[in-house]
C-alpha cells in the first residue's frame, strides 16, 4: 500500500525531482498528505484518466473542478482545433473575449463588467487591489481555511495545499504584506463582527469562498452569506465572492445564484476556461470602471483574453446554459456521496459527506464539519489509507483530505457503481 504511481510514473517523477522543485508544479500533486509517488497521467477521456503505465482511473479530481464536461469533450476539442488554426495568441483584443464577457454578464446579475486574466490567483489579487482603491481602505478580511490563491496577502491561514504541507503561512511573505489581512472563522458571523468592531473603518473588503472547497468541502451555514452581505453593506466594505471553484459549477450563475447573494465583486476561474488557464473578476460597473484604462487601478497581462482559452470557455458556458445540466450534476454528486456514506456505515466507519451542485466532500469524522477548526480534527491517517485503497481499485481522488471532489457531465450510473465497488474494497482494509 501507499505505492502510488507505477514504474513509469515513478521514473518520470524522479526525473522531475532533478529539474522541478519537489518534482511537481503545484504542491498538492506531490502526494505529501497521503504518501507514495504521484501518478503521472498522459490522457483523459470522459470521466477517466489514463496514466503513463497504461492504467485507467475514474477521475474525481477533474483538474480540480475545471473539467466539467469531461476530458477531451468532442465539442470542446472541435472548437479549440478550429481556433488554433487562426493563431494561438494575439496580445490584442479578439472576438471571443467580448462574447465570453457578454455571456458572464448576462447570466450573473451582480456582474456588469468583467476583466479576463490568466489564473484565479491573478483574479483575486486584482479584485483585492481594486477593492482597496475603491474604498480607500487597506485591510482585507478572509476566513481560516479558505484558499484564494498564492498572492502574498492571501497566504494567511490558507487551506488546501498550504494546510496539506503544514505551512500556516509561507516563508518569503514579509510581515507587512500580510499585516493588513484579518482572519475570521468560516460560518461564524460573530467572529466577523468582532473584527469589524476592532478595525473600525479600515476594512476594504471581505473575501470568502461561498462554498469552502479548500478545507474539504463545507457549505455555508444558514444565514452566513446573507449576514456577510448585510454587514459589509452596513460598514462600507465590499463583499468579494471567490467563485473560482463554484462559478458555473454549482449552478448557472454560480453559488451566488444558488444562495441568492449579490456580491460587489466576484472572482472566477476553472470552468470558465474550458480546461485552459483562465481567470476573471467582475462586478458593478461603478467599481470595475476604476480599472485601467477606464480608471487609475492598474492591471495587465500578455495572455489575458487568450483566443484559445476564450473559445473553450465560451463553448463550455454555452453548453451549460441548459439548467437541466446542473440537475444532472447534482443528482450524480448525491449518488457518489451516498455510495460513500452507505459503504462507510456498512464497514462501521464514521464518515461525514456534503454535496453542492457538481461537487462533494467527505471527512473521516464523527460529527458534521462546519469550519476549518473542525476539519483539522478529521482522521488524516485513515484518509491516506483510504486514498491508496481507492487508487489501487482504479479511482483517483484528490490526494489531500482538505480538497473537494468533482464530477462532470460524463459521470453516470456505471461510474457510481464502479466507485461503490472501489469504496467497499478500500473500506474493508481501514
């Protein structure tokens, strides 16, 4: 057990260690939380991934939520093949960036203007700069365990890979860079009120994952998001919903549509790129028009609005315009979560599950998990054993207990049954 990738994966990983820090280009991929050698993949098809050793795995990572239509979807492949023939990058405006922006503004009521960037980290960094400029305030309030990319000011009590590596903060971030970042407890409105009372009128914005997907997966408690909206409005701060993960994954207008919340700014990523590196941030015209060249707040990017990424993202969002797609995704998410829960009960193992749209999460814990503090108490060793049991059975889960699972429109009943069989086998050895 805890072998991870096969012979070819191991050889490539060892080669990578010589030329790439840690052998990977994003820390959680290194299997640090579960042990063993990372699996190296070279092909994806629908809900499955194939590794360099010729093994097939049911994929429940789906490029960390970015792949919502399944790997190598024929329509997406056709669209990007057509686009590539016209050029891969212009460094200038292209038609599809306008069309994608129009689509986002058309289906997300809180977004009147949107700026395309190349990653979720860049989107968050820019939204924070904009919120500080607009409010003329300096402090940003975030939540313990919520991950908003690796910009200096956000690497404070972050979840996801930071927690996986046991790094509450990061070396290289000077005290001044994080000195204006305040940290509250997720799903605890009183902790937010206390920080506002202490900081008086210094808080420029509150940023939150509406569904926390970087400390496992924790939905918002009833009234939590509504309370943030009311509080920020009353105190003159902006509310930023980080929908890099949930945007167009949990509903046609993201989590804000699902929960009826209208933020001042929203960050996007993952799904809006159709599998390509894309990020975006948007909001009310009055705020967004502070961005250069319309206003004084500077942001730029050579590959922003890349024509290939814009074509893939537009095709993906147009496909998702049918509300029934989300009904199917949610139904499948519940089916996977039920398979987990029922097999855990059969094995007499304490397990908690949660579902929102096309994503689900689970914890080896006795009680429901509602915050980072509670997520930290989950059984990490049991998760690691379960992860490798599932890997042996041909299922690829996120290699960390602090990540959500994702499905695509190509996951169906056969995949649920395959998953159930794998879960039963993995539970039997815990």
